């Protein structure tokens, strides 16, 4: 059986004063190692990229240092004006809706979960660490291993608990924003001790449609719950390819 082809949206990066399209290699590496898939980058070139769905078997909506522009979910106040990537928003938000309409499998990670919520009509907290009673979910300082190390537990339910084979897992935490108002059609499948939504599922999706706030792609093959998540996504993409 041919390996599924899974798209990964690229971000806009300014390198040597030139716009580049890139994303960390670990996302593709996790798809290769744990989903037995072929990753391809999707340039952030707007709605015209929806045509690529004819050639793909799934999409991994990956994380990014950038935040979804608050105007995309109807908020004027902008707490992080220097941390946006409007070209990515122009590409991923309509692509999420188009992929779901096709019943194409999708997996969201960090920004990808926030994009899913915004694309379907939800809103975001722009600075979770400023909210009373909430943890500071940002990465903090230290080595890469420290920043991507396990930070707190999350309680799992539904499909995500079935895939992971666990009711509680330890996750890393590298996000400043999080879901505020949950979009219609989404159900919560993981929650942090402080009440922060950590995973969601599209309830009426035609296929696999999950998103998590943590970064399971980091050392995915070394953790059973992370490997199982990517394996389940890969299996759904293979099934979609054969449908």
C-alpha cells in the first residue's frame, strides 16, 4: 500500500531580509516515523492552496511562534501585534473548513488547534498566563530539552483517550494562547489542571479530526501516547486515500 501524503502548512519567515516558507523539521519527521507517511509543505499563499487538497490524504496543522490575528475571531484588542503571520491565516483557516467539508483527516498541534477553533467560529485567550488561576503555559527558558520536556498532566476523554490508551498523560507546554469560547461542532477531549482546554475533536467530521495544544511531534517515537496519536492519524489518512 502506498504511503499517504500529508500536507504541513509552512509559515512565513524573514531570513536575510527575504520572505521564506518554512516549518520545523520535527513535524515531518514524526509523520515519517510514526504515521508511515510522506510529508509535503504547503506554502502560505492563501485560498488558492485549497486546490492541493485534490493531491493530499490528510493535513497536519502544525504549531508556530506566530498567533492567529485576533481580528479573525472578532476581537479588536491585540496583545501580540508583532507575532502574527497573516499569510498563514489566509491559508490555513479556509483550508481547515475545506478539508472538513471533504471528510479529509486533520490533526492540529498548538497553533493548529487554535486555528481549528477560530476557523469554526470560536475565540482565543491571547495571554493565558494573565488569567487568574491559570498556569503559565509558555515554554520558559533553558535548553531545548527543558523547554520541550513534560510540564503538567492532562486528563483525556473520548477518542483521544481511546487512542492513547490512558486517562491521564504528561505533556509539554509551549503556548501563550489557548481556546476561550469553544467553536460550535467541537468537543473537549483533554483538559489541564487549571481548566485550560488541551485537546478538541470535531464531532461530526467524516474522518479523523483531532487537535491538541501540546507538541506530540517532539520525540514522538519515544513516547507511546505520542506515537499512537500519529499512528492513528496515519491510518485515517491511508483509509481516506483508499476511499
